[in-house]
């Protein structure tokens, strides 16, 4: 597992060169606001997916004990969106789809980022309805405190049950595929290194 995969200096999202100065200051709200909604719009992701994205973001920061900073925020957010869209959305957005949106990023890079994100989360991608509700109400309070419109609809009981079932199923599938890939790599590669299956990633 490498945290370097999230560093935009090592793994740029674009061929455009940014001055080193850009990586020394926290991004302004307008840059974050341009990046996230652009991805959500291009991938046609739902409002609920944004809440699941936030759950995964906070989980990563806690589990991996890392901080979001100017050099890694875009790739960490992208990894959380990527994972949330696969777990939550009825029509999953694949890594290759994100590569078409971002143009300069490769599928291999996306696969590696997803793999590291999952491992750092310890494959805990389950989002119980109670966790979703907590984030929903926290975001609503934050919006009210800052006089912002809150456009998210409350989570229905049926959608909550679906979220829990889907995230649990995905979590089990990710774990099973990872275990199978590890077994194959130990048998075939004579302990040279653990390789992970791309089947779950593209």
C-alpha cells in the first residue's frame, strides 16, 4: 500500500504543468467546487453518491491516518467518488469512463488508486443507513448554518435498505476477489509480490 498514489506531483491528473507554488497552499473553495461537481455531472452521479463519497473520504483519513493537503486532495476525492459510484449507483461508472472524462489519466493509474484506496479502507465499504443518516443531517445542519441551499432529499427506508445491502455485497465481493488474487500470486509468482485482479477495477 502506498500513499504516494494520491500525490498529484507523482501521479498528475493532467499533462498541464502546475507551478510548485500551487502545491503549497490549500485550494480555494472555487477550485474544489469546480472539480467535484464537474465529475458528478459528467458521470451523472446522484446526490446520495456525494454523501457516500464523504463517508469514504472520512474513513480513509481515519484508517490511513493521513491528511488532505494541496498535493493529494484531488486524487483522494477522485478515489472516494470512484468507489462510491461503484457501490451506490445503479449503473456503475467504470474506471475507463473516468479516464475519458479526465483525458490524461490512465486506466492502470485509476486501478492502482482504487486498489490502494480499498486496502487503506481495509475493504470496509459498508454504509449502514444510520451512518448515511448521520452524514445527511450533519450536512443539512452545516448548510443551514452557512445559509446554503441543501438539495438532498431524505433517504427513504427502501433506499436505505438497498444502500446497506449493496455496500455489504460489494464489500464481500472485493474481499473475495482480493483473496483469490493473493492466492494466485503466491502460487504462480513464488512470493515475488502480491498481484491484484483487475476484474474488479475496470
